[in-house]
């Protein structure tokens, strides 16, 4: 759950950078430097969260986010590819100034974070139930 909090904090930092420093005006951000910084900050939070999630799934194997996420959930994989494209490449590398594109990237990242949180909660409940079953059987 710490990874989820960190990812959400990174998203909030990215939003703040866009709001306060990228100077939004008429649907475009005026300061490309902060657009890039915000994109990379949001992507970093999302990336680290997915590494943490998939690290638990793969048993000692190297985590390859795209492959492991595709196997786990195809819809979330598609959301991740969109977020990756928008946050890392379009905004982080090129500094695309569109506010609509920024909203899309942040929205996809937030959707993925929410999904990961639900996924981890299910795992935790399942583990608790197994533990209770083991206690009653012994």
C-alpha cells in the first residue's frame, strides 16, 4: 500500500507542476520545461507502482512490465500503453503542450492506480482467508 501512496503523491506533484508552473492558457501549457517534468514525474510514480505489483506476481523472474501486465489484465495493459505514450513520450520527451493530452495521461494513470489498489486488496483478503482456513484446520 505504500507504493500506491507514493504513486498518488507523484500524480499530485505532476498536477501541481502543470497548474502552477506550466502556465496553462487557452488549452495549451506555456512552459514546456514543466510539462516535461510533470509527465516524467507522473510516469515515474506509475512505473514504480507497476514494478511493485508485478514483482509479487513473478517468482524470481525479471519483471517486464508490458508482458507481465498483458498476461495479468489486457484492459489495464492498454491503459498503461496509453499512459506510457502520453506521460513518458509525448509529454516527458517532447513536452507536448496540450492540456487535453495532459488530462488523458493523468486520467489513465489514476485509473491504473485505482485498479492496482483493488487488485492488492483482493490479494490481501484472499491471503487472510487462507490463513484463517489454515488456523481452523490445525
